[in-house]
C-alpha cells in the first residue's frame, strides 16, 4: 500500500515539474499587471495583443520561421540521400559517416555555436543570416537522417529491384517507388526538424548579431530590457503552436513511430 | 546443344566479394522450356537466377539470350522478368498500377496499357481486384499480381523464385496448375528456383540439380528421379541405400561383395530406394531392427552385413516382427548407377 502511495506521489511530482512551468507561463501571460509575475494580477488579453505589436518579435519570428523551414528542407535534401546510401549499401566508412552525421546531437550546442563563430563566421566573414542557416541545417541533419533511415529500413529493398526489372532506371526507381513509400517518414522528419530549429537557443545565441536574432534569442534580449508579461504571452503562443503541430502529426502520421 | 540454346549460361562464375557462389557453370536452356533449378539452400540456385536478371554481375563467363550477349547489359534493359519470393509488389500502388508500371515506362498509349493490364489480370483470374491495394489481397492473390506484372511485359525469360513455397498445400496445387497453363498459353521460357524436389518433378520440363555452386545433374524429371548419377542426387530423390563400388565389387562394412552383373569402370556406387529392396528371399541375410506402418506400405530398418538397410514392403503382405532374421536381396539390375560418390 505504501509503495503504491509512493508511485502516485512520484507521478504527481513528474507532472508538476513537466506541466507546472507551462501553467505558470500561461497564467502570467493572461496577467493584467505590468510586470512578469505569478500569481497574475488580474486577468487580461492585453499582453497577448502586445506580442503582435512588438516589431522585433515580428522580425525575429520571420527569421526563425525562415530558418526552421528552409534549414529543415536543406537538411532533408542532404539527409535523405545519406540515409538511403546508409540503408541500402555497405559503405566503406559507413560507421564513421553515421557518427559524424549524428555528432551535432551529442556535442553540446554551446560548443557547436562557439566553434562556428570562431572558425566560420569570424575568419570567413560570413553574414549572420548565412551562418545561422548553415548552423541550423547542420543541427537538423542528424534528426533527418535518423527518422528517414527508420522508414527506409521498414521498406523492403526488393521492390526497387522489381521496378528495375520492369525497365525503370535506378534514379527513376528512387522517385517513383522509394519516395512515395517514405513520404510520411520525411514529413515526420520535417516536423521534428522544424520544432528543433525553432526552439534552438545555444547555437543561435552565439551566431545572432545586431538586428539579426532568432525568436528565442530575441525573447531573452527583450526580457533584459523590458520586464513585462508579453514574453510570457509569446511563450504561451509558441507552446500552443508546437503542441498543435505535434498533435496533428500524431493524429495523421503516427508521429511517435518515427521519433 | 548450345546452338539451340535460347538462354545460354557459359563458363559462368559468380561471387559475393571473395566468396565464390557459383563456379564455371554451363547451362543451355531452350526456348519455351520450363526449367527448375533444384538444390538445398546455399547451392547457388538463387545466385544463378540473379545473374540471369542482371541484378548480380558475373565475375567471369557469358550469358546470351536470343542470340545476343547480355552479360554486360543492365538489368532494366534485359527483358527478363522475375517473380520474387516475397512478390515485391509496390505497396503504394493499386493492383492495376502495379501491373501497368512497366508498360507506362515503355510509354505505350494509355488505351493499350489498359487493354494489356486487363488481359494480364484476367489471365491470372484477378480481373475484379484492379483498384485494390496489395495489402488488401491474400498471399496467393499477391503472387498472381506479381505474375501478371511480369507477364504483361512479355519477357523473353520469366524467372520465379520459390514460387510455391509461401502458399498453403491447397493453393500450391492450384498455383502449380496455373503456372503450367500460363506457360503453355504464353509460350514464355520459364526458369524457377526451388528446394522442393516434388515441386521440380511436377512442374519442370528439365531439372538442374545444383550443389555447392555446380550442376550435379541436368535431365528430365524421369531421368533425375529414376537414374540419379551422383550420391547427392540419389540421396535427394529418395535412394536411401547407397553403397560404394570398387573394381566391380560392392564395398560393405564386411568387405567387398561380388556383384552378378558387370559394371562400367566409372561406376563408383550403387543406390536403391527402400521400395526396391526385395524382402523374404535373396543372397543376403539381415535382422529386423524396426518396423513402422506407413499406410500403403510397411517401412523396415534392417541390420545387415552390408550395413543398415531401409526397406519398404506392401502393407498387405504379412509383417516381419522386430528381432526376426530374414533373407533379402538388392537387385543389381534395378539399382541406380552412380558416377560420383
């Protein structure tokens, strides 16, 4: 009986730590007061409305969207062939390639950010936007390779041979036979990459420059200057956006099969 | 022989990396023949089939088809069809589109494609399933789609990988009849791979028995079944009593035994089916170790001076009890004469 009590207690604590911050942020976002505080002082939607009026939020939101969409697309363009080669051919340095490709998952973002800043941005004088794009593409690549690999491994390779024997070239076989059968895996990889990029902080922190900031970095900057609840309102909006995307993906794709 | 060969494998060596799977194989196949490649797993039969398709490049040797050297021709240009053991249907396409796949690549006019697909599906009895997805069909139906998909391309050779092994007993008989009918109607040259001797005997015009990447015997089902030429083939088709022969004498556990008839110098062994052993009379004597009732027959295991012998007798004859001694004979004139032990 006591062990049962302990497990309920543990469960309650886990939920408290997972969902608690989210509840606090939403509550703070709906505050009627002038500063970021919990419990909220009164109830109002004015800070939610304010989010859409802050110009830097609009600009950084656009940048983050751009990086998340095009960074993920670039990672897929690079990652799908890598995943295909790794799953279909025994490559001479297969293990090494796999390790290098998954390095950004293992190496802390701070180090990746510092390294890119010191050895890419400073010596080559790469623009902030391009540096962010390269960094985000590199960060998403391992996720793209992994998720697409998982769906390729579930696809029998003999259907490709069947297509070839019916007269199809190898390239045409990839587009006509392989791609249609892994498209839900690719969509899953896209969503995962999008969310990863959009929420990315440490690398973007190093690479963001004057006037060019991703949304999470802009929120930190904003908070250092203005301590009003609009940051909480923005955070709550972003959380709902992420939750809706993942919910829809799970609903229509069985997203959790791939991640 | 090789002048008449429609599909000719000549001095073909096939390897995976450094492992040689098939060594210096010569195999001429005539137009319209139904050939079985028969052998245990690892004998090189599937490898040989893959080489004919072009999915595997030979290490050396040549393959000619219809008078043309196709050894270096890529798989998608060979006009060779393959029905995979797993069927390998395209899961995202309907039955119709699966069958139409190759025809669309040929850029045929769409009316012609529709006609050919409908004819192909009708031929395998699946006309009403055109719009289904492969996952909605049974295994037997999927195989028919795979067969139709290959046939509509009018391949010069149709290869089938273990065509009956994934089907249950009833479907197996049905599919066997179906394959023979399709072959008769289309006249296509067929080569199928199997590890099941009954399948090969029932279906094939000629059987290629393979072992360790080499051909053990090539012959009609009757030849292979009645006159195996090697110990391996004899054992494979049910000659369970096999004895070596040296200088015209049967070599047994108790020394050589004189045979009544002359044998050629190449003869290295003689083999008898259990049903060929004559019980109750003869030159030899043995003791019954065991007896088992097998419906139409009784199966005996004898302890004899020649070594253990398996014999079979009509169940209507009186049974010999275990432990009893009896005379028996191995009729030399009925034995399979083996060149290789």
